[in-house]
């Protein structure tokens, strides 16, 4: 069997075909030069080191030199973030590149101003995790090793960028956390303070979910959409609330699925494991799924 003909002309033809496909009007594709995954991972590491310098030193100088090193690190973060924001802008913004870059730096600086408040919020999440898990020896262990806290940290950073209407980057950040922890939190979700995710694998929190203060989720919990409303042309209607609202001090155990934009879980409620909910429940409710258990005696070796 001979090797097929392989030349530049044939490769060029394939590239031309790939570059000129028909795009339906509804596709709404945005041409941009997106930030890379590696650059985003570096941004997360630097932010982590800035917020928790004694737990995640991005470089030894941050811990050794204190304030001066953190100022330098923050400068790097603002610079890198501004350029990543700029790279994510559509190509039709290229007519005013200087203006777009200035806007990107303005956004990056505004994000940096929000970091002290974010740090305070994250320390409440650390405390909630420490108080909620007797296996946690100290706060440092939570910050350094708990996948639930890592996913929450990345979400809170991405959420601020989402609120600042930064394209692409917030979603890329939470997808990096998703791939590392198995916890999928959309950056558009609204989550209150003192949030605790125990174990975490398989947790899903949708874009329009609203979660109150002092909420605890266990592994495998889904706060999802029941259905997707469509317009007369059959296209999905975007921007409507599709995911549930969880009140303060709610505990949701492993495998529970709560769906729908009109579904509200009242404050102080406990949702048991493997419960399927598409209706609201009042405050201080206990919702339990009790499966039928069939116990049979085994006789002999069969």
C-alpha cells in the first residue's frame, strides 16, 4: 500500500475550506484572540498568592519581602489582566486599539480595587469550611488543600470579572477550576457569604442560581435548569432566570437535584441526599428521599 500524495496545495485547499464555512445568522460568533489557558492559570496562581501570601507563595519573594513584593505582584496582575481582557475583545474593536486597551486597564484596575472585599469574603468561606468539617485541622489546610474552597475562590474572582462584563476570561477561569476539582460553578451565579462545599465532586451551580448566606452543599448536588424557554423561531431565550434560589442556612446533601428558575428553597431547610426537587419548599423544611430497602437472607453458596 503506497502513501497517498501529500503536498502544500492540498493542505492549502483544506485550510481555505475551513476558513470560509457558512455561518448561520443566529450563530453570533465573535472573532477575537482569546486568552490562553496557560496565561489564565498563571493569573489564578498569582491572585491566589496575593490573597493568601503565606499559603500559596507564587514566588518566595512574596513571602520574604512582604508588602513591597505584594505591590510588585499586584502590578503584574493588573498588567497581565488588562492584556488578557484586551485579547478577548472582538476584532471589530481594532479600529480604536488604544482606546480599547485603555478601557481594559481601567477594568483591570477596578477589579484590583475589589480584591480586599473579595479577600474578606473568602476568609468567611474558609471559616465556614473549617467550622463545617471536623476533619479540617486548621485554616491553612482549608486554603491549601480543599477542592471546594479552591472552586469557590476561583468562582468569586471570576464573578467579579463577569460583573465587569469581561468577555471569555471569567468562564475560562471557572472551567479551569471545574477541570481540577470536578466542581462546576458558572461565574454568573450569585452566591452569598460563608459558603461551604464539602468533598465537591459533581457539584453543578448554573448561571442564574442564587445562593444565600451560610449554605452548605455536598458532593453531586445540582442547582440546574428544568427547561429552556424558546421564542417563536424555536431559539433559546437567553437571560431569563432558569436556576433555583437557595435561602440562607440551607444544607443540601449529596446527589440532590434542584431544578427550575421558580424553585425556591426556604431559609433553614435541609434537603436530603438523592432528592429530586422542581417545586419550592417553605422555610425550615426537611425534604427526605427514603428508598425502599429490600433485605434478603442468603443461604448456602450460590
